[in-house]
C-alpha cells in the first residue's frame, strides 16, 4: 500500500517510479479521488460545526422564549447532509483504497531498469558448473529410473503438477528441509515457527497476494486461502500490532507445504517437479526498522546462499530489474542453482525487501524508545530455500553414471547412514 501523502507531495516522482516498472502514471487519477474524498470530509466537518453552533443558538433562543423553528429545521437538514457527506467519504475512501491496493511497490533507486528478465544483472557466482564423464540426466529421468519418483501415479491421484516421492528420495527431501531449518535457527538466529497454511482474506491482503493475485491461489469452500508461501503467515505475525523497537529485528523461519494454482504458468515446466501445485519451502521473514532493511536484505540473501554452499551446489545471484520484480518488492535478489540436466541455472530462492509496503497494508508499526508516535515497519522475505528445487539440484549434481544419487555430506547426519540413493 502506498502513502497517499507521498503521492500528494510527489506526484511526478510517483509516476516516474511506476514508469520504471513499465506502468502508466496514475497520480492524477489517485489525486482526483483523494480530492473528492477530502472535500467530502471537509463538508461533513463544516456541517457538523454549524449543527453544533445552531443547536447552541436554539438553546439560547428558548432561554429567551424566542421562536427557534428556523434553526431546528436547519439542524434537521444539516443532520441529513452530514450523513450524506460521511457516506460519500466512506465510499470514496473504499474506492481509493481499492485503487491503491493494486498498484505495485515502487522500485528502489539502485534497482536496474528493464522490461523483463533480460534486464536482470548477475552480481556474483559461487562454484563451477558440475562436470561429468557421461551425459547427465535430468531429475525426472533419474527419479523414474530409481522408481522413487512417480508422476503417473500422482496424476491419477490429483492431476497434473503433482509428484509422489518414495523411499530414499522422500527421505532426502525431508532431510533437506530439516537441514535448512537447523542452519537458519542455529547459525543465523531465525526463530522457527509452525504457522497455519490456511489464512483469511485480510491476511493474504496484507502481503499483497489479494486482491490482484487471487487467480494464483487456491481457496477453500469456507473462504480460507491456502498459502503460496509461509511469508503470508509469518509476516502477518505483526499485523495490527505496535511493537517495541527493542524487540527488533524479528526473524522467523518455517518449513511448510505451499500451494500455487500457477494460473500464469500454463505450459511452463510441465515435465518433472520444477513447477508444482503443492511443494515445500523453507521461508525466511525479517521484521526490521526502516534504516536496517537494506542491511537485512543482504544478510538474508547470504543465509539463503549458505544453504547452497553447504550442499556444494554451484549458483549465481542476480538482482532483478524493475520489470521482473514481484508486486510487493522494492528490490529482489534471485539465487539460481546450476542444473546439469537442463544445462542452465534455474531460480531456487528469491529474497525481497518490501520496505513499508506490506506494513502499511497490515498496519504494522513500531514505537522508538522514548520517541513520540509510531513508524511503519519494514518487512523482508526470502526462500531459504525451496525444498523441491533443492532436491532436483542435488539429484542432478550428485548423480552417478549408474543412475544412483550420492548424498551430500551436509545431509548425511539426516539420512541415517545412507550415502547413496539406489532403486
């Protein structure tokens, strides 16, 4: 959500920032609505003041035994006009909020300009692409060859974009999630949370998933939404709260099932388990003061990168351009892992600084020590990391010529002594 006062004071800057995202300027439209609402508020206040004055004059006339019929008629008329003005204020306020709710966050100044992913900038790499003395397979062929990854059975049970894992691959998948949670809680100071995966409208609205992206979500018959990421639940832990600055930063992590309708991904990554309706992800969320969010963004991205370093998986980190960022983000780093089966890097984590954009939607604030008033918090979120895609990366980078999968050293303590995944 955007600060209407900023738009009033900086309409040209607001439109220029939207233009960097490839969107038309809307400040004139927003300010016209805002002007009508403020006029309605002024009208209600003026009529209320006049009604109070007229009521006082009625008392004075009656005390003098003078006729007050005209004033009484005026009070009745003013009462109706106040109700009408307040109703108009409420209606225009809702219209203004609905209009602001679908405008994305403004990009940070240091975000590169670009219309699509071709404008993204690589900022660093770690490791070299894995080399093999045999043609590497992709994860789907490896999983089916091991008879531990079954897409046909999943399709019979649930339809497209689902997978059944079993045996060693199911255990490896579980081990990855546990390893990530332990790393983030033990070494990076995140607090583990087990949040609900069903949330209300207001919760999904707070993180920017509603109303604009309703088609990308699954909704239950009683109106709950299945979370597309634990970010939704974790960020809302401070919704409608005023927290003390001494409790910041707050860092949360969770391993949850995530659900996405993939409405905008028809025909993309239909083979294998790269893009699923149901998947597991370790999420990282930080709640910080405004002057700490840039620093926290770098820290969070480093925590996600460390997962891949411990697994010895080659990756690169890129900063997304203005045309490729998510709706709520003001700056995003994507981490892409090397997949030998595709001979390319693919996204495995996305870490975003949302500034105060989500906090305004959630009304999440903090009170500085000894200071007057409150300020909106800054929120950040990142994948720490996507468990299913980590499984894909391990399978493809640790595959052997006979189709078996070596277990990375970091995961062996979670695998009960298993060192190789075999049929």
